[in-house]
């Protein structure tokens, strides 16, 4: 059985990230990180939160906040297409 204490540690780290980025919804927080994780289902919690902390450094945060809604939507669509293309390529 996995250590249940990891949940509080994970949630505290997530809370710190989210508090520094209060304008983002939870889905946006996850989507921005998950583009670089081919198998999100299989990643360990500690690996995921490290990637999330790396994604939301102050430098990267400012670049996301300067995008218009349309630019952010386009960027998300582009990332999704790229992710699907990588997965399809892996099936060949």
C-alpha cells in the first residue's frame, strides 16, 4: 500500500504553486504540465509535482499570463495536437 502521508505533502506543494498562480483553474495547472508527460496515468506523484514546480517558476508564470485568451487557447490546442501526434507515432 502506498503511504497515505504522501497525499498531504503533495497537496501542500500543489497549494503553494496554485497560490502563486491564482488566475489559473485547476485544469489549466495540470494541462500546462502534462504536455511534457507522455503517460500521465503512470507518473508517480513526486515526479509530477516536481515537473509542476519546474513549470511554474516565476519566469514561466509571467509568459503564460501575458497571453490573450485566444493565444492561450491556440497554444493549448497546439500542445494537444503535438501530444496526440507523439502518441500516434509511438503506435507505429
